[in-house]
């Protein structure tokens, strides 16, 4: 390991409130760090290479970041060029800006993702009323074009997203065969789905 390489492990994490959401962490990452400890402090981190992953309590898959640029000040957290995976679903070109004042809010976010629907479906069945769907297959490409929300009022989120099915099919208990969608687009924003 070089001077910019870090081992990731649960035992190495300091006791910080909220880390109980992380069940485990493993792997290695290589990062460049630049910090200023002046009155207007800042921290910049460039995640160059990583095979590190964390297992979050809320989902049954590991979350891995393969690259990202992070900037942190007392006022804001900015993440750009984030790419990685949640299980076999992948994301890229993700960007996020969090304003840390009160109330804390996401002032801007965007991302691209490819969702592995057979992987996600059993978990989604425990979260959403999907009892009439017996199985799904295929993938969906998601473009989150815009997201803004206050953490104290997530129901008032402002967003714009496009979902493009790729050879999706679903078996519904009420139908004798599978319902298939080869392509198309679903546009959703905070006011409507079309």
C-alpha cells in the first residue's frame, strides 16, 4: 500500500452517530486529499480507485463507490463524478450538493443508473404493495435529471427523472402470460408521470 491507500474496515471507523446504518465495510481505496484548516476550512477528496464497499442496514446489497470527487466545508457538501454499484445495479455521473445549514437540504442532484430489476424486486416486494406481481426480468436505465429536497420535508421533493425500460417483463397473477416492455420512456417529475 502506498501513502494514498487506505484500508476500509468497520473496526477502523470512529464512533460517529449515524454509523450504525453501516453493517460492515471492506476493501481498499486510493484517494488524494487536500485540506485547509484555516478559519474557512475545507476538505477535498478525490477517490481515484476503489474496491471498497459498505453494507448498509437498509438494503441487502453492498454499496461500492469506484470513483468520486468530494468537497466539504462548514456550509456545504459537494460530490461530483460519483460512479459505483449497489449490488448488480450500477450508477455513474452522479452529482450531489447538500447545504448543511438549518434546515439541511439537497440543493441539486443528478445521476444515471442501470437497475437490475430481478435483483431489486424481492426487496421492493417488502417495501411496496406488489403482491399481484409474481416476478420481473430485464433492466431499466434511469436518468435523474434534477432533485432538490429539504431533509425535514422529503415529501416536497422537486425532481425530474426518465426511466427507459430494457427488455422488461413482469408476471402478474391476474394474467396468463408475462407483460413485456421492450423499450420506451417514462417521464416523472414532482407534478406528474407521463
